């Protein structure tokens, strides 16, 4: 009986610890970029959706921006094509673009269904809807990579309308150019652009790594909190490479454009989003603006 009471009290303490965060972020917009391995595992997928749904129910205004790269590659293989990448960007010819749009819309509605099952109203859209994501053709070091778009403008009206009507928007990263041609967009880029446009309080990237390391081969070099300037120093110092480089560049860009906090989280950890947002220590890397980094000392709250 005593042990049962201890467990109950522990749960109460967790809820009390979350209280100031719930108060602080009530009615604030949080953009969650959802992709990587957490999308290919159904249990992890449901955990992420439960997290976002809980955020919605305690007063946040979440927006999900999702990828679908692994699923796109699977379907490209099914029709006998080989997935090609240049500098990490998928070469997208007309047929591949058609497959990508089909797969992203399929993933989009699966996520909508999961949210609806938990009793929250969701609406799935792509960047085409309401002219949300306007793009131009993107080149990779001067090379033509097909129907891959660079975002030129975000029109967030459709997102504001959905949030105002108490819906949870779920966005597929597809956009239109000025000639109304369809383009695939990197989901990280789409999440960052949307977070800037809606002046999100938080932008959370669910990835396949624990967070940011100064040296990826040295686990003791993990960085739990960093300012935008410190991140730029790491980039310029050549410490950051591979897929983390564009992600970190997106993070610093978002902070400089008014997003209060950016979080890099391991989407493979169950409920990483809740642990990062509602606990003092968190589980990933939090990036803040230089102006907000005023608290000194060993224990710095990642509010």
C-alpha cells in the first residue's frame, strides 16, 4: 500500500512540475516537425500523436509538419524506379513527384485519423491549400534536381483559420510555384518557414539522433542548451556536418526570425516531446536566442 502511495505521489509531482510550462505556453503556437524512424514504427507514431494531442488538450496550439521520405522511397521502388539523391536531396522527376504527392497525402490522412481517434479535431492539408507554401525551383550546387521547391513565401491564413476553429492542422510539405507546378519540399525547411510565419513560441524537430553533439563521436560532448550565436560558432568552426548542418542552420534561422525556442529531439524515445517541454531537464537540445540566455549557473531552465 505504501509503495502504491509513493507511485501516486510521484505522478502528482510530475503534474506539478508541468504546471508552470502549461501556464507559460497556454494558447501559444508550437510547430512539430515529424519524420525519421518515429514515422516508420507504428507504436512510436502513436506516441508522438498522443504527445501532440495532449499538448492541444492542455491549451497549446500545435501544428504538425510531416515528412515521408522513407515511405516515398519504398513506393518509388515498388514501381521499379531507383531513388536518387544529390547532396542529400531527392532527385524528383515528374513521375517521382506524382508518387511523392500520393504518399505524402496518404501519410497525412493516416496522421489525421490517429488524432481523431484520440478525440481531437484535425485537418490535413498540403502547402498547396490556401496558397500556404509558395516555392521556386531549387538547385543543388547548380545541379537540376527536378521538382524540388525552395520556399519563397508562406501564407499562414489557412493555419490561423484552422487554429481559431480549434482544429489541429497537419501539413504535408508540397507547394506550388508561380506557374502552379507542384514541388516537393524538404520537411525541415517547411516546418522552419511555417514556424517563422506564425511566430511560433516553439519549433520541435523529431529526428533520429538524441540531439546536438559538439563531437558526434564523443557522447560526453552532448549539448542540452545552446544559443543561436553559439550554434553558428559550431557551424563556422566545422564541428557540424552531414544531415545536422542544414537542420542546425534552420534552427538558428528560426530563432533569429522570432521563434522563442527550438528543440532537437530523438523521436525514437517514447514521449520525448512531453519530456522536453514539461520537465526541467528535458531530453534533447534546446536552442534559445542570445537575449534569452540571461540565466547563469550550472542548472539553467530550458523554459
